[in-house]
């Protein structure tokens, strides 16, 4: 990692700790992992309609809009994720809706590119009292909890460990070429797994990371939701 990126990743954590928070917002979490080279959505946080118009120029339709707050962990359960927004009208309505549902005076909305892909995965970091930082890999979205199809490794991960993890889940075949979808970029996926383990070793204060989902767009994995817990 470049020194500038190390400083950037540390600054995000320090800001949250200084404010007495134990969670980073999705946007902060992505800033943090982007500094490590993990691919994330293009996105802008907006607080008013003027900001929304500028964000649309930068991010481009189709969009996803979400509540942006370190206090809200499960956004879709509260109706705070709107996908496939295609017009300025829809974007403005979604903005007003999300802001009023959040009911926070300092609330913000995250405007991000919509990632198109049928395959949703998850990568996580947990700290075990005995083994220290452990990396988790599995199916993403609603399937994480329903199917409990996941593999684990203790950090640091060797390339070989990371490849094995991707093959150990029951659903491993969805990563191959299936039904006209290209095979997932396994080198990039493996890089993400190794990097998440490395973050756990670099930052004692990071208690948990949840990248869920990572959507495979074409063959490229992109993190569309991220949560870092301190
Ligand atoms: P939650 O806080 O509920 O986990 P997410 O940000 O994960 O919220 O969004 C819920 C679901 O919406 C995801 O599992 C995914 O299917 C879809 N989604 C979210 N963001 C995007 C995006 N940028 N592109 C495509 N789909 C998205
Ligand atoms: Mg999520």
C-alpha cells in the first residue's frame, strides 16, 4: 500500500473513534477498504437536492440510493435501499422518501452506481478470541443467513488458502462459467480475501468487516455494501 493510502485508511478509523462511534457508515467503510485497493462502487453522499443533481452527473443512471448513516446497519429491512433509479424524478422522490424515513436532522443519502450481476457473494472478517482475525467467504445477500454456506481461514492468508476457500462452499460452481455468465475473476476475488485478512492484522481496532454483497458484474467482483465495526 502507498503511504498516502495507509494514512487515508487510518484517518477514516480515527475520525469514527474520535466521535465515539463503533461503526463506520457504508461510505466510510468503502473509503477505508478502497485505500487497500478493494474495488467498490462509484458513489457520492448527498444532503440536498442540489447535491443530488451533481451526484447524478458524476455517478450516472441507473442508480441505487440508500440511507447513509453510521447508526443504520440493516438498510433494506427499513425500506432504505432503492435500486434501479432511472430518472431525475425518481431520484428526487427517493431522496425525499429516504430522508423522511430516516428522520435524522443530519441525515444523508448515498447515491451510487447500480452494479448489474446475478451473483452475490460475501467476504467478512471476524476476530476469534483464540485464533485472532479470521476471514469468511460465502454467498451474499439473503442467502448468507438462509443457506449458511461459508468457509473460514485464519489470517494471514496465502494465495493457496484463499483459492481453497472459494472452492469449499457448496455453491462454488456459480463462480465458474454458468448459463451464459462468464467465470468470475478468481484472481481479483482471491486478492480481496487476502486483503481483508491483512486489514485485520494491520488494524487491531477493526473488530469486524462485512462486505455483503460483492456483486460479480460480468466477471469482475465489486463491493456494493460494506460495514466496518470497531
Ligand atoms: P443492507 O444494509 O440491507 O445490507 P445493501 O446495501 O446490502 O443494504 O442493499 C441491499 C441489497 O440491494 C443488496 O443485497 C443488493 O442486492 C442490492 N444492492 C445494493 N446496492 C446495490 C448496487 N449498488 N447495485 C446493485 N444492487 C445493489
Ligand atoms: Mg448488505
